[in-house]
C-alpha cells in the first residue's frame, strides 16, 4: 500500500493519473486530499498538525508495512511520519523533496527570525495569486496559457482544473480549492530543522529520492543533506520540480522501480 502526500498548493486529486498507474500495478493508494485545511490539523511552526494528519492516516490502515511516497511538501511530511511511525514504514520515496541542511538551513533560520523569509520565499507570491474565475472553462484557459502548466500532461491539467477547483456558492464563481493563505503559511514554515530532527527520529525503512533534471528547487536547496539521508539512492527523471505532473507515467514507473529496489535492500 502507498500512502501518498501531495505538494504544497496541489491537492491529492491532481495526482489521479499517478494513483491509477500504481493501482494498475496492484498497489492500494490512500492520501490526504489537502494538508492544512482541517482545523484539527493546522499548519504550525513545526508542522506537528500536518504530520499528525499523516500519522493518523497511517494508523488507520490495516496493512502493517506501508510505502510513504511524497512530492515536495509531501516528501518532507513522509520523512517526519517515517520517524514518528518507524514500525509501520516499508520504505520512503521522495519526489523532488530536497532536504535543507548545512549553511542553507542556518540562512533560512536567520531569515525567519528576522522576518525576511516571507520576502524571499514563495509565500508572498502564493498570497497574491489569482484564485477565482467565472467558470471552469476560464480556469482551464488561464492555466493552459501559462508556460509552467503548458508542460503538464493534458489529463493532469484537466484534473487540476476540475478537481483542484470548487464552486463558491457566495460569489457564484469557480475558486481554487487549496486556499492561498494556507499555501503561504506552509511556505512560511518550511522545515529547515529536518536534518537534526531525523537524527533523533530516523526513518523506519530505506529512503530513495527521485530528482527532476531541471528542478530549480534542487538548485536552491542543494542535495548534500538529501544524499546523506538517502545514502546515495538517487535517480533522475526528465522535467522540473513538478515532473509528476509533466511526466506522470514515467513517475509511476520510477516509483515502482524504487519500491522493488528498496524491498531488496530491506530483505
């Protein structure tokens, strides 16, 4: 069974094509639809609420050993959950979730303490992004015209437009289901503390990392800390930080390949 966790601002339903691919290969897939949107599991400085939402999902599964797979934000949450529930983890696969460590971690810590982090992080952009359109057709036109979304697989873009938006009954328009203020809060609290935390709470199974060849996030965060955590288990896939949306079928295959390799390591 795969317990999947999504990237910031992209609800789990956006990954439907990936889920279908894994299910076709015999895997069950469960996921939190949108982290940070349930008042019982709020976004907080140490991500305790979102991590508890994931561990509660893990605890609810009957299967003893689970695969934790996460994209970006979801990868970090998967690492945290693997340290909190090590006995339930079969392995962890990170989809372009470069761990912040070393001097970069110190830089983020200082930026947060001095109030500069929002200025240099994507949080300010998230707060100001457009989130309402007259109808679904205009939602699609808006995103399809953007260079980033134009690279997406057509089915994934369709799912994002149809399942990642909802009807606003008060205004009678279509709005993003992932609230932009929650997206900004998540960026504001990015876990620069993950490396020392994992030393105290090591993952319960082997960890692998699938990197996007054109990932700006990897260039910014580096891979030094990640390489130590995954012990060199890194593979590369064509595309940007959002390669699961650009190349969903290749992502499905890469995850399944790592599942086989990690099982062999654990055997």
